[in-house]
C-alpha cells in the first residue's frame, strides 16, 4: 500500500450507488428493445462495481499489482461472454 491514504467520502459514494440503482430499475421502463435495456443495465452495474471496488474495497490506494489481479478475472469473464454470445443469441 502507499504511504498516503485516500479517504473517500462514503456518503457521496453511497448516494451515487443509490442513484445508479434507481436508474437501473427505471431503465426497464424505457421504450427500447430488450437487448438495449439489458446493455444499459449491465453498463450501470459495471459503473457501480467500479465505484465499490475503488472506494469501499480501497483499491484506489493499492499498488499496480492489485489492479492486475482485479483486471484478469474481468477480462476472462468478458472473453467467456464473447465466446458464448452466439450460443445465447441463436439458441432455439
């Protein structure tokens, strides 16, 4: 860890998480296609996960190795999603 600590304002982050949660719920009411709504909900979820990881899990103040350990599973999950995407979309 670095010598200087970054102390986030937890209340502000919490408010952002609540606002993003409400936005995700309200996204289902938008007059968009199902895939567009799902993409929007997943994008909002990714932003919320980033906020939690950086602020509540204190990854902001960690060394670069921690970022590598956090990024590798995310990249594997994205790769698995892309590989399985044709099976999900063209399932009969």
